[in-house]
C-alpha cells in the first residue's frame, strides 16, 4: 500500500508542477496571448472536481496536488482575463 501512495505522490508532483514553467514565463514576460481561456477554465474546473473526489475517497495525494494545481492555474487565468479586458480581445 505504501508503494501505491508513493506512486500517487510522484504522479502528483510531476503533473502539478508541470504548470510552473508556464506560470513563471507568463508572469515574467506578461505574455498570455497564446493561452486559451476556455482550456484554462475547463482545467481549473476539472482540478476542483478531482480535489473533491479526493476528499470523498480520503486520498491525500489527490487532494493536495489538485488543490496546488488550482492555485497554479488561477493566476494564469486571471492574467488572461485582464489581458483580454485590456486589449479588448475576444474572450477565448
């Protein structure tokens, strides 16, 4: 059982923190033009559902890494919304 838990933590670390380079790049360059608002909204909703699922089944890796994932994508989502508002681009 410990190996399965370790596998969950490793998978969570790799998938969750794969968003970090995009967040760093977008924050430092202020370039979010290529990001798709619909994709990010759907991803954030999916991560939230996974976190809820993790709570229901009491799986700490699922709860932790999906919650962190949400926290990494929300700033990008917000930056995209503000960029679209500023540039009066279409919303997607």
